């Protein structure tokens, strides 16, 4: 009999004595709200978790904090970047000096920090992120994009054990995430074509990792993605943009962590954005729909993101940007914000 089986039997034996809900594998005890039958998940006992997509704390798949969603969002790339749209629809330089300054800036380097709070099927989570994007223009129609996303996630009351008196106690867990993404954006229709619309197609590749020593979970995800952005300027300073993306990921454990229960997943992201450009200021609002292809035993099968972004050009080569987003879906509610800056050189 395995160690985990002995631990489960211990929980079964002690729950009635302690006045707790009886453990049932088909309807596990939920310490957050045991009266609600739709919240079917248990805390991880004694730091031995399974990376199951049905659990809100899963690091690989099944919720918006998992590695497969990070990979899919990175594959979207600049499809919903107001700064990128301002560059694509900006007027041609009117003086020789402006022309030199504009054409000499091929590289973009940025930093972005973010914070968010999530409620996933009764589990509370706080997320802190740092993202470093870099892009390099290789031709009039081609651009290479790179990104390094970093994250620290605090999961509340997902760990469980018993104290010396036999009382159940709950604890928090931390999840650390990092990765690398690369993409190539090809401008099918660009400013040089003298048309009121732009169409970008971007294939992407990335590797993303999540690990938590507290839960004994770790995953490594390889992702391939393809995204499209079609934008139309229907009035001076006003652009409507449609973004679509599909990605496919395969995953495995690493550094001795167990393999996830589901080792492959596909994610589709589709959205619509309205952009207003006025001088140095760019404002945008957008809605995105994110959904898994494999939904069996998945905690959050799909969710929607409602966002607003404000970008301001401080100088010819530097801008700042702030975003506020709300996400909702199957047993999901979240609010997060980001603040970033970009340098062109």
C-alpha cells in the first residue's frame, strides 16, 4: 500500500472524530465552502499533490494561472498592443529630422510589472508578474519578438496536515514561473501598401516552467502558436482590431517532479479591440475569449478578459503604459493590473 493511500486513510479516520466532512474521492472535502457541492477539490495533504487539470492549484493545465495559459497568451504577442498599432497607423514624418529618428529606431525593449487577485473555484490566489519584451525589426515587413515572463503566485489554504493535537490546519503554497518565448511577425498588409488596414501573422514558440516545492509539483511546457491581427482604421485616430490565436502545448515534469495527468493541450484565444490615438496618447478597450480544447475534468474550461489600456509617449523614444483587466468564467473571477515602459532605439 502506497504512502499516499495511508495518508488518505488517516484523513478518512480522523475527519469524523474532528467533526469535519467525511472524505469522499468523488466529492472531496473542501475546507473553503463544504456546503457547496459544485466546489469539488481538496487541499494537498502533506505536500503530495497531483498535477490534475481539475484542481484550481494545477501548475500545468486547467486554470488561468497554469503554464498552458501563459504559453497561449505569449503566443498572442502584440495582437492587442496599442503601442504597436500607433506605430503601424502613425502618419509619415513631415521633416527630415523626424524621418531619420523614425527609421533609425529598429529595436524595442520594455519592462512590465503586474499584480492580480484570483478566485478560482473557491481558491484565493495572489499573482505578481514581471515581463521583459524585446523586438527587433529585420525588414519592412518582418519583426522578431522575444519575451521573458516571470511570476510568483501565492495560493491560499491549499496545503493541509494535522497538528500534534490532531486538528486540521491549512497552509499556503507558492508557485514560481519563468520561461522564454520567440515569435516572428510578418506584415501582410503594412503602411507602405497605402491601405487603411493592417494584417499581421505571427508564428511563435516558447518554453515555460512552473514549480512549487510546497506542493511537490513542477511542469515544463513547450508551446507552438499561430496568431493573426487584422486592424482597420475606420476614421482618423480610430482603429478596430480583431485578434485570433491558436496554440498547442506538450508538457512533462522536470527535476524529479511527477508528470502532469494530462500532457498535452490546445488553447484558442479570440478578441476584439477598439483603439483611439490622439497625439501622444493611445487608449484602447478590448474583450478576449480564452478556451481549452480538451475540457474533460478541467477546472476552468473557458474565460473572458475585459481590459482597458492607456499608453502615453513621454519622448520620441520612450513611452509608459498601464492596463486594468477583469476576468470571469467557469468558477473564476479575477482582477489584475499592469504597468510598463518601452524604449525604442
